[in-house]
């Protein structure tokens, strides 16, 4: 009875981890709303200040620009993007240099962001920038643009109104954001209203780049949620970190260090067993093995060994960056698989220390019946699920049917003799 309870607990844990991994992976996938053919507003959320994100954003904009996009919405104040639009028409970088002098000390004031704008000007010269954020650098960029409008007798224009409104919104935001975390209801409201005002004026297909908080699909009150409620399904939101992190091709050839470790953990105890660890009378039992199961076992052993080594998709997909550690929830399957392989090694230690009888060889361990067969097969199967490689999955199933099937037959023969 105790053995059955252990078995139930063991398999319940395995199933629970697999289900949890599937649910969390699905939830993680849903953090991004990918654009479709009907999408007109394509938002990208970034962590400010990192080169890889600016590179992705430029590449994405260049792709859209080549498709005919011209309007790029940014998390900048209205007056900053107005200066950027003026700079796009100049043959020098004086305006851009002044903007970045004002941005010095902020997350946006870095060389990678500067290069982003240079690349846009060089390769996407018809780009028009739209800033929809509250006023930042009011005392420098804001006042300078306000003075420019006044000098050109533009106090009664929409440009002047938008500049004043932007600066007031900035003052309100900085009064609210006492924690300096960038989160403010009034800011999200203003950004949404400004976005709607500008987008309704230009229409068509646009791309927007904002901080990932403002484009989060989880937060109910941020800019993206409000825009989604206003525009419906024509808007998408993707984290640039998702693009940088990338997706693994299950069938890409290469080398898997994880696969190598698994193969070594499988082969080493079996080599020791073959040389000096076989149970008494094993040869007598092996002569009666089912030929079909034996063929499946051999095919499975060869194919699984090869595929574990040549498909890097069995490796954990992780990435360590300055802003955080990125991983897939599927890594839970690899962790569980390694735990099972450690139990497999422990099973062998227990066996080598035993009397090395057939009964010892086909014993249970840690709640897993026929541990010498079930533990490695389940571990490799979990690894194959993680890889999403159908070839490896099928090979593991073939191995499992043959290997576990033969163990079951021998175990039954041993029990029959004991009776």
C-alpha cells in the first residue's frame, strides 16, 4: 500500500510540473499581443537605455518604413519631437546634439539612443516623429521651443497650445510621482489623450515605442489598455525584450550540452552494469525478450542518443542581461528532468550496493516502479517536450515502449518465479 501511495505521489508531482509549465508558458506568451494584417497601431515596449533594444526598434521601424510607414510615435514630450522633425530637415546635427545635452543624466540620454536617431535620419529620411508624453526637460527643451514659437509669432497656433499643455502635464506628473518610478494615473491619461489626438489626425499605419510599463497588456489602467478600449483590435503591443530574447528553432542543428550531460548520465552506469554489474541469471532472461520490443528499444536508443546531441533546442533558453534574467517557464521541465536523472543515478548506486539480483534490478525507487527504465524515459520525454521537437518526442516514445516493455516482461517473470 505504501508503495502505491509513493507511486501516486511521484507521478502526481511530475504531472503537476508539466501542467504548471504549460499554463505558465501560455500565460507568458500572452504578455504580447502580436500584430496581424489588420493591425494599424503597432506598439513596442522597451526598457530604456539598452543597445539591443534600440537595434531591434530601428530594424523594426526600417522594415515598416520600407512597407510605407512614415509616422513614428515616441515616449517623448511634444516639443522634443517637434525639434526632432526640424532636425530631420537639417544637414547637420546641432538640434539633435542640443536635445541630447538636455537629456544628459536620463535613461534616454545615451549613445545608443543617439545612434538610433542618426540611423533613422540616414535610412528613413521621411520619418515624422510624434511625441505623446508629458513634459520632461520643461526648463530646457520646453522653454526653448516655447521661445522659438513666440519669436515666430506662433502663440495662437495648435503648436503653442500643445506645448503649454505638455508642460503643464509634466508639472502635474512630477508633483504626483513621489516614488520616481514613472507611474502616474494623470500621465497615462495624458499620454492616451495625446496619442488619440495625434493618431486621429494622421490615421493609417503607425509604429510606437514606449516604456514597457505603458504598453503592458496586464496593467488595466496604462496607456495601452486605454488605447485598446478606444481602438479595439487594430492595436498590438510587443515587448522588445521578447524579440531580443528570441525563439528557439526546435529543428535547428547544432550541439546540445544538456543532451551530452543526459547521455553521459545514461551511459556511464549502464557501461558499469554491463562490465561487472549484471544480475545473476540475466542472460537466461534476456534470451526470451520480445523481438518487437527489442527492436523498438534499439532503434529508440540510437535515435534518442543522436537527437539529444544534435538538437540545441534541448538546452535551456535563458539570457542574462543588465536589466534582468530572462527565461522560459518551460525550463521547469528541464529542471524536473535533471531531478529524475539524479534519482536515476541514485537508483544505480542502490543497485550496485545490493545483492544484484533480478529483483533488485527491477525494483522501484523514489516511488517510480521499474526505476531503471521509467526514470530515464520520463526524463528524456520531458526534455523532448521542452524542445518541442516532434522527432525527439517520437523517438523517446519508441524507446519507452521498447525499454519499459522489456522491463515489464522480465519483472513479471521474476514475480512468477517467486510465487
